[in-house]
């Protein structure tokens, strides 16, 4: 196996920016059961990850712990000639969505003034999923490599690997293309591959691949919240997110029916590992215009995150020239690197209404401009201009909404919620609407100081995945239908 020089180009930062700045807070079963809309109501400690003012309304100290299980189902279909069939994958993970504690300190002068302190550990992102696809379609990863060579875009993780397999690619060979034994052909107009010949334009080759992702992000939050005469709840908080992520991709294509003149098979495999941590600050308030009504506002600063990363790729290309087997494979093992990410500001607002002792209704929304993501090195001073230019050109803003409520049938509480989340791409990727719709329900049992809550949430979305990146040639695309069902059990004790 040939070994490429140490790579100088890092993997795509647009996907990293979306993944690391997207929050899907699980929290407690009560929080999940109401669709994640409880921020204007407060009291539940999970809300401190959005608005730290929520703990200002707590009248007694309490602690809670949650355990959960998530089942993911993904059906993947390779776009092609209409004969391909979808492949389904199911995975499950046991999780700890939330551990929390609140200490209350009521004022001696008034029962309606308090200063409360709390901390919470919450799961705010889940990266686990498996995509598997197979079928017949046109084109090849050689289309992407040909683009790279014609654009003089030499990426040590991809295009330069082909030059390692065939070091003669840059040689000036004065022969007709049909006499060229190199991995890519060349004429006066530039490089091209066997797939550019007329008889190969309609060729259908077999391809397959997998995408195996694992990891999660958690946030440890510390908050201080107060209650001013039951009119204004205020809070400040520190968030410390930390995460781990591993992505393993395999991609294979083979001309089993000998439809392309020289091409035999090709593959491209990638392994990306990342882990990191950061810090952000939160400031929030909840105003009570009437004893029953709530209006909440909060702001979260950018998270300044440091990421340890390794990335490696392997390219294989085999072809024949006049019955001679040519080609080979090459690998790029990237050195471990440290990069910094500054995520965008996050703004949230909501409203709620307490229906006497019968329950409540609430709605919560947040706004994030993903173009505010920025990568850098050396303590956030050296900017990665190419990566940040891609982010600015590709990503925009999102506006996400959650609504829900609770019906109190003492000692039982019934909960319900719905959510709508958009993704930040300025243009739909591969003509797919990638918005996420969630439905939640839950049940609580209140036995005085002891309480138990259960909740379930369903999330569904469609999106598309491209095994390799191209600029001008249409890539192969895999459509995916995804469902995710999460269940959470929370137990807690209050009044100590």
C-alpha cells in the first residue's frame, strides 16, 4: 500500500458546524413530555440549559435523575434507475438524559423573594446512527477526482491519493487518450475518465456503502436564579458542553457487468474522530404580567470550543489497460490536530399560561444564525478562511418552535407537546426538505415529596446523503427516511 504525505486539508467544516452547534435537549421526562416547551414555566431544572431564570420560581430544593432509551430507524435508498430497494437499519442506545439538583434559599423578609442555585447535566445532542445503501446507478467517484485535477484542487485526503496510486498523472505524455495507460486520461481540454466516453454515459455500475456514526454531546450547567416579588424571575448561568464523535464511512463501486471500458472497481473509506469541550454563558428573565401569565427571554453567548481531531482516508482504484491490471490503493493518515470553534449566539423567547391548579400551556422558540460559526487555530486567533467562507456561503438562520402543556389530575399529570425544527442550509440539499417534526407525550405521578415521570418523543425527518463531494457533476445521492423514538424515566425528591 502506498502512503501519502501527511495531509494538509481538514474534512468538511460545514457538516462539523451544523453538528456541533445544533442542540436537541432531552432533559427530564417532564421537560420532554411537554415537547421541550417548559422554558417560560420554569421550575424544571432542564430549563436552565435554555433560560437560567427558570429555577428562580422553585420554592423548595429538589434533586432528580433520569434514564432513557433511544431507538433509531433509518431506511436508505440509492437514487438510480428505479430498481434499487431501500435498506433499513435499527439501532438503540441506553442514555442518561439528565441529572440535576436545585438548592433554594428563601428570603427572611418575604416568602416571595428567593435566591436559588442549581446544576444540571443534560444530554443535548445524539450522534448515533447507521446508514446502509446498495444498488445500481450511473457515474463514479472518478467524476469527483477528475473535477479536482481539472480545477487544480489537490486535497491530500482525496485527489492526491490518486496521484500516489499513479505518480505519472502529471507527466506530459504525447499520446492519444486511447493509448494512455494512466489512471485518468488527458487531452488538450484537460483530464477525464472512462465514464466520460459516450458508451459509458448510460452505464449502471453497482455501488454500496455504510455510514456509522456514534457519540453524543452533554452540557454541565451551573445557574443562579432569583424571584423578585413573583413578578420577575432572573437567572445567569455557565454552560460547559463536552462531546465525542466518531464517523466511519465506507464506499465501494464495481463494474460487474463490464459496462465501462477500463474501469474495474473503486472504493473510498473515511474515519473521523473528534472530541472536545467548551464554555458559554446564559442570561435570562421570566416576567409575570399577571399571576398566571409568563413571558420569557434568554440569550446564550457563543460557545468557545476546543476540538481534538484525527482524520484518515483510503482510496482504491483498479482498472485494466490492454489486459494489464493497473491501479492500487493509497492511504492518508492525518496527524492529530487541535482546532477551535466559535458557535453562534442563541436567542430564545416564549410564553406560558398557568390554568389555576388544572395545568398549563406553553410555547417556546429560538433563533440561531449558523453563519456565525467560525473555525480557528492558536487560541481563536488564526482564522481558517476557506472553511469559514464555506460556512458563510452555505449556512443561514433557523427558527425553531416547541409547544406543549400539562393537565393536572392530581396525583397524575398528563403531558403533550409538538416541535418543529429547521436546518440551516440556505438551499435545500439534493431537493430534500430536512425539517424535523417531533411529537411528545408523558405521564407524571406526584406523591408529595417524591415524584416519578415518564415520557416518549417521536421525531421524523427526511434528508439526503452524498457518498462523495462534487462541484459541477451531479453526485450519487442516497435518500433517507429517519425516525427516532426516545423514552425517558425520571425520579426525584423535593423539599429537603
